[in-house]
């Protein structure tokens, strides 16, 4: 099946990608690990101010794709352009300058266990060596408060934090350099439902206040439905489609049927339709699928 890329408006507040220049362009991406081909001719675009979520079955390379986009892994073939520049062709100084324009929250936080909360957040600023330490500490405290924690948490060690606090500290570190673009790898994994809802609300608020573009890998349907403007589905080693959910669920593909229109998927989509959201016609699609 040819990949389907949306040119319409997003469901959760993003503006239409149509006629806009993407800030991430992935073209013809191939990724091999030995004889195993994870991606084969994968194409993807991400537009400014949208939340694009990446989903797919186990082994489809969701996190691998994220790691290639941010330069932590090299593609076997193909090109990746961020903000109009091919990362593979940049000299080290230019690449470091580009990396300051995005932040990443890793799946399990990836906090340094030997560093306090404030030192974990301050690490990107200290690596740049461009500010005196007192200003770095002040900026880090502001980021800590931005994610809903307080100065009382600054001297705690990662081992003393709850799962939700680890996520928030990791997010504060991702925001330390005031990026335009944020990558979230399974941001609500391991959280209880209440903590997950709180974290989703935080991402939504930060996205609006800081005008962030967000690329998110998640398997959690509630998080996906609550935040996404478009969803990119990885299947058959490619991006099968990148569409708002109401359009995506109409595609006849085994993974889409199982993921979105199974019992859990219909429950999440029904919850979406109960709120004031432009994607409310999803419920009709899901209900029809359940009757067929």
C-alpha cells in the first residue's frame, strides 16, 4: 500500500500541513541491523506546531526511527532533514548548534543516577559552557517549576523520585535549552491512570504555551487520542499513513483494525467523542466497525 500523508487540519489544535514546509523530512529511509531490515524506503514529514504520534506493532522500529531522526543512529540509506538541513552533511559545530533546537525525553527518563534533579536538568546548559553557574541553576529551577515540580525537589536523587516525577524531570531536561521541537519516547509508559492523565495535561499546556512541535512514540491509546494532531502508522517497514485519527481509522489494514477498532481502541475513541473535539466522528467509525 502507498503511504498516505495528510494535508488537512489536525484534530487537537494543530494547523493544516498543506502548503507548509516540513521541519522534519525523512526520505527513502533504510535501516538494517545485519540481515534484518527494519525500515525500507520509509518517508515521513512533520510540520511546525503539530503533535505527530508514531505507532506500530512490536519490532516495527518506532524508537529506532526516533533515534535516527535525532542523530543517535545512522540510517543505512536515505536522507533525514531537520529545519531544512541534511544532518549527514553537517560539520560537528553546525550539528551541535542544530541539536540545541530540539530536546528528547527518553522512554525511562534516562536520568543520571549519580546526579541530583537540578544537576540532571542543568547538564545540557553546563555542556554548552555559555552561562555562569548561578544563572544555570536559576534557569534549571524555572524549568523544574515549568513541569509542575518545586525547588524542594531540586536536591533529590533519581532513586528518591516516583515514576511520574522521573518523567517530569526528564521533560524539564529536554526543555532546558528552550527547544522548538521535542521528542517524547513512550512519555506515559509505567504511569498509573491518574498520573498519566496529569502528564498528558502538562504536555498539552506546554505545547500551547511554548509553541512546541512534538514527535511522540506511544503505545497508549488514551495518550495518543488526547494529544495527536496526526498519527503515523509504521507497518510493512514503512509509514503506512500519517493522518488525523478520524481519517486513519477508515483505512483497511490489519494493524489499524486491531489497534484502533478493537475493544481498547473503541473505548479510547468513544471517550474522545464524549468531549468537545473535532475528531468526534471517530466514534461513528468505531461503532460501525464494532457492528460489522
